C-alpha cells in the first residue's frame, strides 16, 4: 500500500483563522516556517477560497513528485500551479489574449486556466502533458505563502485520492497527518467545490470542470465557450480532457444514489400548484413550499431507506435544510447539506456531508438532487460523480 512506503513526518498545524492579514508583519511571521519549507522542497497544505490545497514547489520535480505519493494519486493526473500575481502566468505558459482577459476578470478567484506550458514547468507537474493549469487563488494565507516562499506552488486538493476534497483543516488533518510537514488552518473555506477549469489551448475555450465561475460568466468576457463533451455525456465513455475528471472522485464509502424529480412530475406539480393558487390555497412558508414540491422524492427516499434498514443495513439520507424533518425516523443519519434557496450553502456543505456519512459508517446513502443553473450545475457534477451516475427518477 502507498501509505506504508511514505516516511512518517511530524505534521505541524498553524492556525491563521483569527489572524488579521491587514496586520501584515504578524500575518507574514505566522507563515514564515511553512513558506521556508515549500522553498526547500517540502509539502504544505493551505486554505484557498475553493477547497484546501496540498502544495509543493511546482518547478522542483522531486517536490512535485512527493505530492503524488502523499495523496496516493495516479501520476498521469496533472497538478494546478498556483501563483500570487497575474504576471507570473507569462513565465509558466504561452499566454494568449483570452487568458489575459479572463485573468483580469476573475483573478484572484476560483478559475483555473489551461495553456501551453513553457519549458521550465516539469512534466512531473503536468502529468506528462504539454499544457499547464494555472490559478491565482483568492485567500490571504495562500497568497502570502506563495509570495513568501518565492516559488510557484503546485497544489491538488489536499485529500487522499478518491476521498472528498477537504473544506476544513480537520479534513486535511484526517487525510494528511504524518504525511506532510505543515497544515495551515484557515477555518472553513468559502466556496466548497473546486475551481472552474477552462482550456484555452483549442479553437474555442472549453470548460473542463464546472465550478463557481459559470460558462455564462466566462462567455461575457471571451464570447463563445463550450463544455467538454465528457461533461455532457458522463456515461458514454468519452475521455475527459482534464485527466482528473475520469476518476470516481469524491466517492463516499457507502453506496450513494440520487433521487430526482423527472420533468413530467415537476410539470404536474407546478400545474396543480397553479390551480391551488387560483383557489387561494398557498403554502404558509417557503420551506413548506419546497417540501410540497419535493414530496415524491421524499416518499421514495423514505421507502428505499426503510427497505435497506429492514434488511439490516445502516442508511444515511442527504436532505436540504427545508426537507430535513421529513426524514425523521427513516435513517441512521440525516444530513441537511444546505439551503435550496441559496445554492452556495449546498456547495459549501457538500464535501463535509459526504465525509460525515463515512464517519457514521453507513452502507447506503440516498440523496436529494440539486439540479439548477450556475452553481447548481457544478454541484450536480460533483454529486453525480460521487454517486457513480446512479439516479432514480420519480
Ligand atoms: O479549486 C481548485 O482548483 C483546488 C485548489 C486547491 O486550488 N485544486 C484542485 O486540484 O482541485 P485537483 O488536483 O484536485 O484538480 C485538478 C484538476 C484535475 O482534474 C486535473 O486533471 C486537471 O485539474 N488539470 C490539471 N492540469 C491540467 C492540464 N494541463 N490539462 C487539463 N486538465 C488539467
Ligand atoms: Mg482533487
């Protein structure tokens, strides 16, 4: 096993959550030791606005190689290089006008740009590809660490390969303790799912991984943008352009199944609600309205869960805040992942919920679906992967 060949390292945890980046000298002093460690080829996990990253010097082959070992990551899966100022992009890649415009519009922020690499970027970092993925993160600890170390920082998400990405330092500690030198604790991340990846090496810019920055937001800056065909047809065996997207990522230990309203049901419910409205019978609260709409989903999840529990299995249910109470008594664990009226809360809570199901040791997980545009699309991309594309329509 990978973990047995890794030399045991003592991991130091540095808390910057309550430190004030405005007090620059103090803030910088906190990060001096991990920055020094990065410069010398060590591994440091740090918070970003999306998920925690596991960093190493991107231009040092041996250092980048350590990342693969610590994560148990396949070596054909390239790393994202993190920079602290836009100009650094020109040193790493052959930059075009679209990249400059996108960087100006979204950096620092949750967008990763793929460009043809320059020679200084080792193949160890790019997983053997002639392209490199670059991002300037929007987190004061990440930016300070990169600046102070004086190196560009290759960083995948700081989880063991195949586990959900870490959204709190506790997740990183769970996966990486004893494998890396430092973990910087910046508290819970803001966004909760990984950056949007856009490939600018083809004729038309292509989204390889959806995220907080949506296709529509990108199109406002560079015109037409397409989705990687592998995103649109995940079950048809099309090879995704981002090598990492082919793995069953984010998989919880229990078997996860999504339950979703089919278009017909949704239409029928809407019609009957219209009629209800005309007759003056409206739900009292927004939560009541959501529960009413989700009723067929709730009923199916309850009956699936009951069936498994009767057969002696442990069951988890992933609900929304609004529907949480409807599942009482039907599962060993029920988690309200977020609020349907604010999709950002679902993104922020998703990976922690998947980890909590692992901790609870459930055999089966039934989850409500969170279809929608924008961030909803990115959330569903992760959830469907976690579920191995298993969906029941009601
Ligand atoms: O939000 C994020 O992007 C986080 C934080 C830490 O910045 N990082 C992250 O890294 O999610 P990781 O390694 O978990 O995911 C990187 C993805 C993988 O799917 C990888 O295949 C893809 O980016 N990727 C990296 N370089 C690429 C390249 N040159 N061409 C295509 N895809 C690339
Ligand atoms: Mg990852």
